[in-house]
C-alpha cells in the first residue's frame, strides 16, 4: 500500500495500475473538503449514504437528489465518487474493468452477518453482467482480530455456525468472549461466491493500534469516521 498526500489516504498499488480508476482509504487526516477541492477530481460528484449496518445496496446511475440509507454503493457511471465512512469496520472496494463498474461497501459484524459482500457480488452479476472471477477486490484498514472482542450474542447470531466459528477465537479466561476476525470472514465469503484469491488485496494494519486512524473501539463515542472513496474518470 502507498500512503499519499501527506498521509491523508492509502491506495492499493494494484488498483493504481487500473486506467481511469480513482480510489483511497482515508486516514483521520482526510476530510470531505480535501476531496471536493482536489483539482484532478473536480468533475466528480461525491456520493455518500446514511449507513445503517444493513444489507441494503444501491445501484447509482446518477447522483441521488436526497441522501440514501444503506451500506453498499455500486456504479457503472464515470465521475461518480462513491464513499463509505468507517472507524474499525471494514471498507471494501470492488472493481470491474470489463464492463466498467466499481462498488464501495461498509462491513461491520452486522453487515457481515447478512452476507453483504456476497450480495454485492450477486448484484453486480445480475444487474451489470459482471462475473465474480473477473472482480478485483480491496479490503481496507479495519480493526484486527486480536483487538476486536465480541460476545456470545454476536457469535451465535451468525448463520452456518460451523463455518462462522472458525473466525471467532475464544478470549483466554473470559467466558463467552471472542476475538472476531472481521476481515477473514469477509475474505472467506468472497471466495465462497467465486471471487478469486489472487484478485483480493488487503491493506494490513489495525485501526485500533494505529493512531493515524479513527477507532471506535479505542476512542469510544468521541471518534470520527474515515472517508473511503472510489470512482472512474471515464
Ligand atoms: Zn490492533
């Protein structure tokens, strides 16, 4: 990964090579005005949503007139900059080069529980004719497993317990508490619907451990949200 623009956002080198693609996983130093004021991106319209930890997906054909609610955005149009805000949750980008399309997804444990990334792959397939094995996926900065403790309620809420339990590691000496591998289970879900391992890239850091990120777990309610964005210039 590369940290750009005075450490304001991370980019994935393999995605940087894709012609006309614009993307970034923001640090706490990236603000909406940085994006709006950037000369190279003046033709883009920033689209953000009210995130509700759902499996609601929007296909954006034009910038919406009012703010939508949901947790995933897909577009096949140029000059639409999709954005997702996170602080410990996992931001996921999808890129298809033929046909051209991008998606930005917000995955916390609730979205993961609903199989959100799998539903995004399915939606890109049935609405835009994109094959899962042609998708390039980037998993952004999120809280790492050993920094993400959850209770029995979270673990037992997952469908297919036999598979899901692999991603919950019991906390030593703390009954009913587990360390949850949010990134691991999302990677598993992607592979399960036909995304290829060689096409999945990951920004490996921990938002809770690294101070350049906002962390809901570390900062509690005082925290802000990082802006993650992706779009196409043609
Ligand atoms: Zn950590």
